C-alpha cells in the first residue's frame, strides 16, 4: 500500500532514521536495498520479505507499476524530507528495508559447477563487484570466509547491481576444512595470485580436463591469500601483466580468470 508522507516527524518512518547504522540493522535483522534498479530487482525476485519501501516523488513515478504490486508499505515523500529522515542523499531517492534471510546451508552450493570464493575481501565495492562479475560469467554461487565483507551491506548490493540479491552465497567459518570437503566432491581448487611462480592462466586453462568443477579463490588486495590457503589449493594461477604493475584490482582479476576458465 502506498502512503504519502507530509512531515519528517511521521513515526511510520522511524526505522529509516537508522539506515546508516549497521549495528542497528543487524540487531533488527534488516538490510537496506538502495537505488531504483536494485529495488526494482528486489521486488521482481519475490524472494525476500520486504519490511517497507521509501521513495521520493520521482522514484514513485518511475516505479509506480512495480510499487503498486508490493504488499509491504510504500512511503512517498519530498526530497528534503527523505534527506532529513535518513541523513543521506540516497541514490535516486529510493530505498527499501528488507528482512535479512537466514544463513544458507553449504549444501545449497554442493552441486554447483563453479564457485567464486572470497578470502578477506572486506571492501564493499569489491564485494559487490565480485558478485556482479560472478553472475555475469555464470558462477553457481559464492563462498565467503569469516573476514570477508557483508554482501547485504547497502553499498555492496548497489555495486553488484542487485546480483548480491540473486546469487546464492554461504559464509564459511571452517574455511580450509570446507575447501577440502569440496575437493572430495570433485572440485578443483584454484588460488588466484600475482606471484611469478604461479601457472599462467592460459596454460592452466589449456591443460584443465573438461568438464571441470572449479572453485576460484581471490583474496584482498595487498595481503592476498593466506599461506595456508595456498597449501589447500590444487593450483596457483596468475594473470600475466606488465612488469611495471604490481597487481590487478581483485574484481578485474576475477573477471579475467572466470572468463578464461569457464
């Protein structure tokens, strides 16, 4: 149902006064979806329980058909009220509060033909970019270790263009043990690294038996993958680049690797 808001003090908007507070959102089991494209895809997926949606007049007009189909409350207000409530100039005047889903089971990804694994990738732009890249190349899902960022952080969702809402992911706490279990299920564990001693990706792709079930692991820029992770990988693979450059951005590197290996 669509409601028009006339004053910033309207108590129905109290939850939106906390959208910049990750701790409050976690406590309430909520996450924020921001931007017209992301909210449009959120509604289209019909996979999440939407708490409510807040839009300005322009976003209301642009998404009217989609918003009219939502069972949750939709609040419409002027730009100055929106900024007063949230304290942010939200992307294209459109955001939703959504109930955070229960953590997915690792079994959901057990039969995926390919997975992208993130170790220590905390930057939300990189997390979102990796989800978007993985979706673009048909990856079946994502593994995240304990120190990787939250895919349902609003900036990560926005950067992913909504892919973080669509692509299944599991946060893994027994990181090395789970990699070993996937290997026993027939997966080849590929550690992506700029190290000169690693196998060039063209050579690895050429020699890889087909079909192959792959888990491609990427690490944080700078620190890279942990030594123990390399020890649990079946192959260390690099993307040859100009010697004057230390490394590629992790999203770019993952995109090149997934395209070469798919």
